[in-house]
């Protein structure tokens, strides 16, 4: 039992207003970022804004507009001025890329182009590897990211209390966010998790591990895996390998760490 004098010496928790709160979730590929963002949002009554969905939406639009060449599965040619073409598309397309509030009962903000729900279309799109590779190019382009940063920052204000998940979210998108999380996992653990939980993955852990190593290596070179200096850091490898119970334990550990420092109300 903690003595009265010891209780009085415990540091006070910082109060945070959920209606304006921003929690960033950054980290490596397939480390449980999206799932943990959803569970954190549910616990604290927040909205999830997945920056990766917006990037993938731009990739889909770029493929539809033939800004790159593709075959049945992947990208075959990327022009040297691809980033400029994507910026021009973003600035001039008649139906703008927007972020809408979740549907009733949901937590995930919707990425829209006019009446098109891009999240649903991305899930059903046949050329998943092409989407992944074009997304990686878009994510590494500073000029494209600056356009999307404006979109995401405006959306966070409108949504009112968000868990924002994606690369560099706590580094330069919301550097002043009071709660920053950084999740990472080994390529082996991530590959095993992808095969079971990601519908876009192949059924072969070896090929998925190779893909993760290549993607994280490329993202590391482009600064997309930079870690906020003030982030709460979690190695999720062991948790994601343990299935549903491991993910529940990971959620408990993350929210327990948050609750030990903050009162969200």
C-alpha cells in the first residue's frame, strides 16, 4: 500500500481536452499502427485520421490519370516529373480530395473525392502493389506532402480530437502534439502479421518480409521513419505475433502509459 506522503509526492497528471486533442501514431511498416490508432480513438472518444489512406488515394488517382505506366500488377515506368504532375492534378482536379467525418458509429475519417469514398475503392483495387509503390513515391516527395499537410491540418481542426496515424506525423506534421507514439516491429514479425491480417498481402512470409525490408529501407533513406524525440516508443514485435491477445496486451500497455501521464476529458 502506498503511504499518504508517497501519494502526495506523485507528479500531477496533465489534463487534456479531448475536443482539441491530437495524438500522433508513427513508426515502421505493419507494426500495428492503424489498429492501435483505432483502439485508442475508441477508448478516448476520438476520430482516426489515417494519412496513408490520403496518400494511397492520390496514388490511385495518379494511376487512373495515367501519370505512371502500369501492368496488371505493378508500376512499369515513372516519369522524372511525376511529383510535378501529381501536384498539378491535386491543384486542378474538379472534385477535390477532402476529409469527411466518420459515418455514424464509426471512428475512421473518410477520404473522399466528390462522392467517391476512396477507402472503399482502395480496398477493392486490383493493382495493390502498384498502389503501394506509387504511394511510396508520393510519400517521399516534399512538394506533394506539403499539399497534403495543409489538408490534414485543416481536417484535424474540423474533426475535433484526432488520432492521426502515418509517417512523420509527430515530426513535422504535428510537432507540438501533446501525445506522440512511435511503434516499430521487426521485419519478420511484420511479415507474419501481414499474411494473417492484411488482405492486400500475399500468402508468403518470405516475400512479405522482403517487401517490408525494401519499403522500410527506402522510407528510412527518405526520412519517413524519423522518430520524434519526445515520442513514447513501443517495440510491438512480440505483441503482434501473439494474435488477438497480444494486441489486447499492446493496447493495455499503450493506454496505460498514456493514462499514467494524462487525464483526457
